[in-house]
C-alpha cells in the first residue's frame, strides 16, 4: 500500500508499529529517527528499521506515512521540524495519550498542512519501554482512537483507518475533548495513583521490607508504576484540568473508605467495597455501557450545525468502508 514509513521516536510504540506494518505487508521500507543514534542503529540491526535518519526531517523526506511516537511534550517541536516536508498525499499521525494539546500544537505549527494530520491513540502498551520490548502483534485486538478534525483530508482519514485495521486494531472515533476526559479517568489517573502509592510505600522506614513480602496483588496493582517517567509527566501536565477533576472524585472515594474505617462502621465499609467489586466484575465481562459514545450520533439525532453534521457523516462513511 505504501512505499515508505517514517518513524519519529523508535521506542516501544514506534518500533511495534514498524514491525506490525511490515508484518501486514502495508509498507515496503521503514526509516527511523530517535534522539539517540544508538537506538536507531540497534533497531536497524534488529531488523526493525531498514534505514536510520539523522534527524526528524530526514525521516519525513520521501515517506508516505509518518508516525510521531514521542512523548506528548516533545510533539510541538517535531511539528516545527517537519512541516516544510509534509507533502499533499502524506499521512501524518501521532500516538499520544492526550489529544487537545497535540491538536493545538498542530493548529499553531502545521497551518494548512494540518489537513494531513490524523491524531491517533492506540490503546496498547507495556510497562517496559524501549525498542527491545516492541512486538509486531502489539496492536492486535486493541482499540485505537482517532480524533480527526473538520479540516482533516478525507484521503488521509481513510488511509489512517485502513492502516490501523491492517494492524489488527479496532478503530473508534472520539472528539479530542471527550478523549482527554475519558482517558484521564481510565488511564491517566490509575497511573498517577500507582506512582503515588509506590512513593508512599518507599518513603516508609520499613517500605523495602514490606515490598519483599509482596505477592500477586502488589505486582498487578503496581505494574504500571514502572512506566516511562518522562512520558507520564508530559501526559499529566498536558491533561491538567481533567486530572484535577478526576483527583477530586478519587479523593472523595478514599475519604469515604477512611471514614468508614475510622468510625468502625463495617456496614458502610462493606457497601463501599461491594459497589467497587460489582463495578469491576461487570466491566470484566462487558456488562457496561461505553464510557462515552465512540462514534457519531445516528442520522437525525444531532442538533449540531449543518457543517458539523456533515463532518460526522464523513466519519460515519469512513468507518463503514472496508
């Protein structure tokens, strides 16, 4: 389908995308750029890259698809670096965990070439960072959320959908605002809590001793605390308002649990635990409504202006195409 894929950021996601694209047969060659030349050389030696690029600009030059796979805080500079070489038929995507900040940077920097940009967020990953953890099947049977803009060119949107589907992903659409609100609740806050818990534990005099006794529950709960520190710092700062909102609700929930314990109220404590347990059990078997509508409203069910309704119609058509 495409001759050349340019990867900017040769870590877990960037290299997994390269491997998956090759496995799916949708690209012929992959060129990659990373801040560390050693990383790209090693990724090439591992057969993930066909070429290494000395700069982001070189990774973009001559590419049909460009994937920006760097922490969200680094994306604005990447846009500035590559804008001059974005061609009319080129598809540009990011894989950031926040969308409003990335889109704002694109609007400021890419100008008319923002029509080539399809913001993407694959809901896949590991607690281990780096290209050595990359897998060709990382995206299979996982969601990828696209947050296209009204100015997004239809050809690029169609290509983005086809590419992610070829990688085995389930494509869903959201507005940038809804995306950031939803993932603050189900991804960003859980990571923040895991980091906070670990810091609280290791700050205790006997914290290391307690950790030596830990079992499966500790392992499962704290797995995500091993995530990339720079990446998550950027996510938390980029999604500041939604994080603050979620923290208010979390603190209230913790306060309720604390009050039940302090008040020696086993009935209240049991009710709180049962409510949480039931919600988690229902989620695990799919007995839940989606967190928000992932697809546009059906025809006739929107009060949006005509131009907005036309935009959602375009999204509907793109999703329904095979």
